[in-house]
C-alpha cells in the first residue's frame, strides 16, 4: 500500500516547539544518547561497495567503540570489535584497506581469520586448557538493508528486517545494492547532530540560505508520505528536465526510470513489493523524473534520491557540539560506460553543487549551535513548514524516554 503524499503544513501539530537547550549542550545528555540510541539502534556504517573484494575492510566508530567491517573469502560481511582477545590491543589502526588472509594483532601476533576465528597464538600451546576456539573475535550484530551496512551494539537486537519493515519495497526502483560511489566527502561540523537532522528536514530556510537550490527546486513544493516515527520525509519538485547540479542538467544515466527498473530486476529475483512499485512507476513516471525524495532514517542516515544519482549523509556524533558527516554520491553502475549521442557522465556536476549546499547548511547549523548555547535561548515555535523537524523531535524524545 502506498501512503499518500501530503503538503508539509497538513501534518503540522500546532504548538510544537524546538527542544530545550540541554539536548544540544549537555555532556550528560550526549552520554545518554550514546547509550540509549547509538548503543541500541541499528546504525549505518557504510555500503557494501566499500568492501567489494575478499579481504577488503574499513573501521567504524559507534558509541565510542571501534569496529572492523570486513568481507571474508566466501563474500560474507562481518563486524567485529577492534579488540584483541589476548590483552586487548587495538588490532587495526587504518580506516580502510585490504587484508591478504588474516587479521594479526600488532602486539603479540595473535592471528584471526577474516571470519573472526583465532588461527594462531604464539606459545599459547604451552598454557594448560587453552583452546583457540574459545578466543574468536567478539562479533557485533551486522546486517544489510538495500546494500547499506548497519550494526547494532545491543546483545540481542531485533532483526534489521523488522526495523525496516515499514520501508519494504519502497526504494526498489533505485536498486541501491548495485549503485557505485563516485566520491565521499567528510565534513567536521561544529554543531549538535540533531541540528543536522532538523535542518535537513525542512526547506523553510532555503530561500535565504540556498538561493541556488531554490532556483531549481521551489522551497514550498514539499510533500511528505512519512510523517511520524523513525522514517520521515517525502519529495520536493524540480523543474522539468532539470537536476540538482551546478549546470542544472542531468549528470548521469537515470537511476529510477521505470524501464530500467524492469531491466535490473528480473521477475524471478524481484522483491515481492516490486509490482506495487512498478505500478507506481507507471502512473507517476514523469512526476518521478521531476522530484527529489528526501528521507531521514533514525538515528544517523539521510537519504536523498535524485533522478540521476543518490546522495547519502552518514552522521557520527562526536560531542554535544561536534558532528562528523560522511557524504557519498552513488550512481548507476553503467553510468560511466554509456555512449549514446548527447549523453554525459559528469558526477562532479552534482558533487560540486551539493558540496556548496552542504557547506551552507553546516554554517547555519553552527550558528544555531552558538545561539542555543546562550543563556538567552529558550525553545521557539515551529512553523507549519517545519512539521517534519517537529516529528523528528518526538521520535528522538521517545527513544530518550
């Protein structure tokens, strides 16, 4: 069943106000968030294309824990705590790389397979009762959603499929698992992570902050189909035949075209909800080409779906007033090889545009952080065009209890 899109103001709850100051500046609140949210929820750490080959790995830090994300020789993806089972040394210092066949501790050379099993421990055979099978790396719950890698630090978390059940089939036509990243830019923003979500979730600020964006996408064109809970958002319109790029034109092969969705999803392998999506594509194919969809995925993913590319922001809170943000741009895997007359593949056209918009956003988020830190700050009223930030606040407070 496809939820109807509604204008932003139609879902606004009158009387909603911004969060209290403590939620943006308190070290105690930040520590509570790390425990109640980032240690218990499914958190985005990357995309499967980052570790395409056996032995590829990257490290991630979630709630103060360093994790190793690695693909083994059987192509399975694993998540382990970056902690040796001997005397606790950190195993891997680099942020990404390629392992030939094993993970070896730099301290005493305990060696682990890519599946986490302890393979070798020098001189431990002399220790009575020592059994390598008892000292595999500690694993972390890991699962994939549409090609994106999520981890959960809880001992027995609910299955990722249950968490994402409300979104089943919703994004099938973008075929996320097959997309290829053209670039990742890392931003160090001096603002609380919640301000990033709130800013992303409204375009009330767009005319003044993003004049370049507003020329292509009207700031008051937002309609939302997800208006409550951990998944929030909808679409904004763009001019016919336009794209959110520096040139204003498409920069790559269309990702969500209905015809290409059929080509990429053979009937035998199609998601059960694909037929619903196909019906939607057929009915709204032209609308889909003139829309950009924006969704926030609690607690650290921002998903922006364009006709010709997908952009993903991954948030990593560092302190009450500092957030690292990884921004990735994904394209159709065949985009670079198309030779049709008049076609161009120019990912920089999109990347440069959004790098500009991102920096504009981060600046106003930093200004918000500075102002909220003042003794003069008090919660202010949301406007009717800020129904999604207000809904995000409600979801956040629910998790904080």
